[in-house]
C-alpha cells in the first residue's frame, strides 16, 4: 500500500482531491495546513472505490473520504478516515455533520469522531465492506441475520435518542460490514437531524425489505417477512415507537431472539 507523508502530498496523485473540484494550489495548500493542524501525518493509497484510477474510501456530493495516517489520534495502528468537504458541496461547512456524529457517538453509533474542522472530519476508519458488496458473496445466513439485527437495533437506538440519520433509505450505501468482527457501522451523518421526527427503524426496514434492489437479494439468503404483516408492524411502530412495538417488528422478521432491548 503506497503512502504519501503530508510533506509530499502536493506531489501525490491525491493533489486534485484535496480541494475537489477546485485544483488551484492555494486551496490545496490550505487543506494541507488544516490536515497538519488536525494531526494527519500522511495519506494511504487505499480504498475499494476509485477516482481517476486513484483508490479512495468514498466520494459523495458533500465530500471525499481518504485513508489517512495519524498515530497521535489512533495509536493502535494509526489509520483514520478523512472526510474533505467538496468545494461545490451544498453546505459551507461540515460543522453540522460533526455535531450529529458526536451525538451518535454518545451511544457508540457511527465511526468515532477524533477531530473536526469546518472543511475536514477525522474519524475512525471502519474496516470491512459496504452492505451490498458483502451480500454478493453471499455470506452464511447466520451472519446476515446478525448484521440485519444490528442494523435495526442501531436504528432503534437512534430513534430513542431522537436523532434521524436521514439517509437510511439507501441502506446499501450507509452501512459498513466488518466480517471479521461481525459488526456493522452506520456511516455518513451529513443529513442527520434532531429537529425532525426520528424515523430510522421504519426507513431502514423499508430499505431492506420493501421496494429496493436489496430485497430480492436478501430473499435469496433469508426468509423475507410477508409484506402486509411487515407493513402493519411498521405502521404500529411508527404510531408508538417503544420496546413493545419494536420487539413485535423483530418478531415479524424472525430476529426477536437476536436483540436484547
């Protein structure tokens, strides 16, 4: 895995991504100074996604995510995830996302936020694969059940916290699965909010089982709940989000024995 120390970053293939889509040297220098201030020692050429043949962890309309190195922030290995705000992002800062992620971190959900700047977030790097890619293998049904149970449980915890993730309808893009540890991580709190009603459980259940490309794939691995019964359980949960209705929903999916509320 190639590695570029922070001092050599302007000579690396990652230069165009530092202040993407701007390519002026002033913006790139500014981003490097921010990375230094946040304790970043360098960037790894790593990731399952690519931009112009350069490996990256991810890219969305708000930011570019790279694998960085910071022994100061992560003494156990040094790897961190760095989210650089795109210059053409709809929001002027990442401050709101940092606040929402810190809130989720209070109940051990989401990648741990180490440090933040209006233009940069430095987080724990979550090993593994996106949910959809992981399901392509396909994994053993037992592991799939455990992953789905964890996703729903974390969604329920966010509902109880009053924090709506905002993008769990696209569950394939916002869930990372670590097969080695058999754990999942909810990613990208850029659309999260505590100002609207939290609807994480109903949103993620619909994304998993109803009307998405993921549903037929899951049906090849697991018995999918009968649609009308599932919708009735989701409706009951939406009307009264509490342990009783959540457990009833889990029972319809056949996962009630896998989660302790």
